[in-house]
């Protein structure tokens, strides 16, 4: 089916959403009627058929690479004062903001070319019914579609115009509509928020997002860690069970066989033992990388729920800072 004009369920949803959100009902109906199903969006949202072994070294090499570092250095240089102002106001250091914008869109170079309205409508009304969490995901995208309608009404954006990712994420920081409404800010004071072409608004909005999720100024994101050679598998499993959620005091980590450096020992916690796999150790012989994540490491994963992502953001930001000397 091409358009949602022929889908009574979608049009009913539009009316309900408009009433709940205080939007013009006719406008909401017309907007949803103008949306088109995108089969490519459905293909992209599905998990890959063949799971590849996670590989931090390979992932890092793809992200922390000369072209991206160079663009990051140019972005940082161009926005030095704005980044400093964001750090003063929100406590988030420049390298974290520069890392996010570099990983997300290479500083606005690749912001997605799917119509946001089409992408969100497709996932709201035709989410593929294979995955176990399909119902919850579909509900999430219906919410985001509602936020998108609100955003268009508030800003005067024409719903058919914005382009974004296949999941409906927009602009340099790839904000979903709910994040745009909650966290996007006009950081250069020109009276409107533009996350596509305005560096300052993108910088301020990312900093605001992190502060809202509990960023602690001055706290490192992570510490180095070594496992004792004789570490017991049961202890390791217990430490890895909470995944990226900081749970342990330093003493609990050392008691279970993790060697911490001096700076981590003085950090009161809570901390997480984060395992980054480097492919299948049986076939590649390469062991996982371990780091100790702090509460700030966890905050980065509120942007994207992956420890690999968080490390890539951190290390890209560090590489850009190093390139600037």
C-alpha cells in the first residue's frame, strides 16, 4: 500500500493524537494522509539476519579515522567559543560534544535522506511483526510520530520537508522528535532552533541533553582495567551482569579480581565493568578489552544504548583534541 490516506487505522490515530496533543484535527489527518509507506525503512529497522561477532577494534577503526578527525578539528576550531560556553553552562566537555556529532553525522555531513514523516508513519503503522519487541517498538514510533506533529505545529515546519534517518532522527545530533521537544535549545539566540545547519544549536542541545540525563561535571568517563590472570568466571559473570549500569564500589571490583589504577581507586563509585569484545576469541585469538565505566560513561549510553558507541564517542573526541594539539 502506498499512502496512508487509505488506512482508516492511521487516520483514526491522527484524530486521537491531535485531540490528545491539542493540535488541529483536520491538519493532523491531512498530514498522516500525505505520508507514504517506505519498504526500505522496514528492511533497515529489522535486526540483521546474520549476527556478526562484536569487534571493538574494527568498530573503532571505522569511527576514529583521519577524515572524521580532520572534520572534527575544523568543527572544534570554528566553534571554540560556543563549545567553551556549553561547558560553562552545562558542564559537558567539548570533546564529548565533538565526539557525539562526529559519530552521529560526521558534523552534519550525513544527516539521513528519508522523509521523517514517511519513516515515522511506516514504523508507527507497519512495524514488521517478526521481532519479539515489535509491539513496544511500534508504540514507541507512534509516540515519536505524535511528537513530530507537535514539533511541526510549534515551529511551522512543513511535515513533508524534514529529512532524517530511517528511524526519524534529525539534524546534526540525530535527535528523535521527543528529544528535540525536550532538549533542543536555541543556543545562539537567533530566535529559532535549527539542528540541521546551526552548529551552536547542535552543540547547546547535545550539552543540554547530557545534563538532563545526569552528567557530572569533572567526573572522568572511564578508567583502565586489567583482569587478574586467575579471575574466576563466576566472579567475572557477576561483574558483567549489570552491563553498563554503574553498580560497584572500587573495593568490590578489586575483591572479584579486577586490577584498577590509582585514579579509579579514589573514585567512590558506582562503577561498571565494561567488556568490549574484539571478535570471537576462538577464531581470532583476540581477547576482549575491559574498561571501568563511571556514571558519565552511562550517561553517554543514554544517547545510544551501546558501550561500543560510548567508547567510540569518547575516543573520537580524544583524537580530535589531540589533533588540535
